[in-house]
């Protein structure tokens, strides 16, 4: 399995993403970091499981996801966003779901988000997975690549998989937590019907 981390001018987030990868319990894994913007080589540890590609020019996110998937060494690819938390069991959980379902795509349709002070719950539909949580067979991606978009490439990818009945999603539970900050590529619509603030310690 290859986890692909896209990063641009987020030095403050990348070390945690790398740490989350290093703590994964799934043994057959590697991390491919695709970086443009400010340099991050000093943040990347000397580890045979982790490689860094520094991109000369800027690509749209969908283009970068395709660039990474084309260079993945694993038969399964996982999106590994630089600003989100993944529990140590995440990759194992998603690989098990792909194997058990026999489907091509999995992910989490519902997830907690935090800005460091407050928490929100996002609840989506079962035929959709949050882009940060997508995990998919590489041969499926080869036939159904991401659109070269900056925003929305994940939604279209999920829609194609859902129409083909090739996606299995669940609530993230404690497997993942996404962040809310000024640099989010896709702004969070916290007032929308599928968002609510979590009160208290739950």
C-alpha cells in the first residue's frame, strides 16, 4: 500500500502526518510525499519507507493525486492529507474493508473535524467518502483517474465509484480527525445541515 501525501506551504502540519504514517500497524506500506512551494526536505526523515518528490511547478490537487498514484509502488493507494490525523489502525482498517468487500474504493463518509479548540461532526451519505480518507485499488484508479481540479476532484471520483457500485464507506469513528484552519483547500461549511458542533467531552 502506498500512502500519498500532497503538501504545499504547510511545514507546520507535515511532521504530524509523517508521524501518523510511521505509527501505522499495517506492515506493507510506504509514504510518497509530493511537495511544491516552500522546501520540506529537512522535515522528511531518513526512512526507506518514506520518499519525497519536490515538484518544480504547481499542479491542481487532482493532477497531483494522479501524479502520485502513477508512481505508487503498492497495489492500493491511500490519500494521506498533510493536515489531518490518522490513528495507527487506519491503513489496516481500510485494507481489511477492501479485501472483505471485494470492492475497489473505500473511505469514511463521516468524520470529526477540529480547529484546535472546538470539534464538529460531519455526516455524509454512504456513497461518498471524504477525500482525505480515500483508499483505492491502483488498477481502479488507472481506469478512473481524478479530474485535474483544485477542489471537487474527490467528489467526482466517489461518484464514479458509487455509480459502478464499487465503493464501501463507514463512519471514521476514532480512525481519523480532520482539521479546520485558514489554509484549507476546501472551506468548511459549518452552518450546513450535515455539520454540527460537538459539545462536551464525547
